[in-house]
C-alpha cells in the first residue's frame, strides 16, 4: 500500500515536526504513532503571524501484487 500526501506549504521560519499516526475512524484506538518522525527547519528572515492552510490532498493506492 502506498499513501501519498501532497500539499503546498508557506511557513514562517522555525522548526516544524511531522508526527504520523494510523488509527480506527470510529474509535480512539491507534495502530501506530511516531512522534517527531521528521523535522523540517525553515530558514527565513521574514516575520509573520498566523496559521498556514496546508490545503492537503491524500491518496491511498493498493500496491501491485497485494
């Protein structure tokens, strides 16, 4: 199985962390959770305030032979 996340990100300078998790949609039971799996360090001298809209698109495809 392949899961693809596509999004355009406009972030202010700083450190950002990716924490992926998989769980059941009808309960609070998680199958897997990895804290801070990836760190993104954005280097910018600009100052800004606010929260970004990631405008995410997620696709799930069954791998060949599965």
